[in-house]
């Protein structure tokens, strides 16, 4: 004759442990994802600052051609296409952690430098 | 004698339960410790990114359109005329000038001065400012009519620029703005290192130059909390400035 004892069966305990593990791993994965996102946001911001600085300086040049500039870990590439008197300058910055990924791409239409706002 | 089952737990069951509980408590404590650290790191890095974005935006807005005489950069600060708006004098009456005005805020006599944008380039104090009837000037979209009283008479047709004198500086870990001689308002959280953060003005060329802002990470913050974006070099070219950043 089988006597039913009070308490949890082995199956119940295993199921509870698995559920608990899944919950803990999910939260841990969320933290890891937040760190990855934050690191990516930092790289994008620095890439944006580096790209903007280069674009800023190129926008005042009448003919800039193509080229690259190295800013710390970041390599900034630029190209210029002359169209109808305006130069379209495109600047892109690759991800140093994965060079196949373009973090930032900026473009501007540049003309001849304007005259000074106020006479010096 | 017949064995009679007793209620309760055996010693083995108790020991197994206690060991399991201790193990679970250790895992939970470690888990929460790691999660707390992750939250601190994410929060700290987010704060740093916010501060960097703020400085980048302010540098672009405040430094880009300055002429050489409008600012002076020192290692840890830059003193400038922070432009707030511009207008054209429509007419004058009883010592007041009606002005077509457009700006990021209304003129404030307690803060602002006027730069007369003609060959005199006079800087005059602003004594009073009030909204005038729209019929006072022929307004274009986005403009408003103001009645200004200045320390120096304004002639109809004259362009004026409204500005306040201010200083951006790094102090006590934060990027701050000080207007006039008083106040030291923090614009960002205290995430910067005063010693390695600062300003460099490139020599002006034909009508303008450029200003570089270097942002160094505060050494009070652990590296993983402070973030990995440092140092950050922000460069703002002014109109007709020299192009010193790259040499193709």
C-alpha cells in the first residue's frame, strides 16, 4: 500500500528551481544588455563628436576631396561630391569594436565661405 | 515492537533544508550585489553622457557665432558675450526705441547689454524693455515688437544685438555658467575633472577661429561608473574660421 507523504515531490522542486533560474537569468541578461547599450551609446556619442569636429572644419574648405583623420580610437572618413556649385561632404565614423559597423554618418552641403558677420 | 512514525523533520532533512537555504541566500545576495553594481554603472554612465551632450550642445550654440572680440578663452574658462537675440530699430519716441526683435528670450535689463551693429560697434546698457504694440513696427513672421530704452540713443534703421556677459567654466567637477560677477550655476552633474577639462581657442583667421573644449573624466568616479568615452574633444568652428582640424 502506498502512503502519500506531505511535502513537495522531486518534480515539483525541479520545476520550481528551473523557473527561479529562468527569472534570475532574465534579470541578469537585462543588466548585461543595459551595459552593452550604454557602451554602444558612449561609442556613438564620441563618434558623433569626432565626426562633427571633422565635418565642421571641412565645411569651410572649398575643395576637400576624400580622406580620413584618426581621432583616438576612431577613424573618420570623408568624401566630397561637387554638385552644381555646392559640395556635398559626407563624414562617416566606424565602430572601433566592429569596423564593419558605421556608428555615425553625417552630411552637409557646403558653399564658398560666407563673408564675416561683423567687420572686425 | 512496532516502529511508529513521528511527525516533524528528521535531522538529515533539516540539514539538507538549511544547506539549501544558505546556498539560495548566498546566490540571491550575490545576484543583488551584481545587479546593484550594474544599476550604478548604467546610471553613472548615463549621467556622464548627459553631461557630455549638454556641453556639446551649449558649445555649439554659444561659441559658434562669436567674432574674435566677443570671447576670451583661458585654460579653464571662456568669457563671452552670450547672444540672446537681435533686432532692428523701427522708430524712436520719447527716448525709447521700437524694435523688431527675434531671439531665444526677451531682453532683460538686469542682465543684458546691446551691441550696436554698425561701424561704431558701440556697446550700450539696456535700461528698460517692454512689449510694444504690434503696430509699432512692420513685423515679419517670428518677430515681435519691443520698446527698448538704452543708455545711448538708437537711430531708426540700426541693427542691435542683445547679449549678456557670461563665463563658462569647469569648477568642482561640473561645467558651470557664471553671469557677470556673481553666481556659479552648475549646468551639468559633477562628472568632469577640473585639471584635465578646459578650453583652447585656435588663433582667429579671416573673421573667426575655432574653440576646442576638452572634457576629462572625474577621477572621483570609478572608471567603470565614469564610462569609457573619455577624454572627449569638442571643436566648434566659427564662421570663416581657420580649418585646423584636418589637413587633407
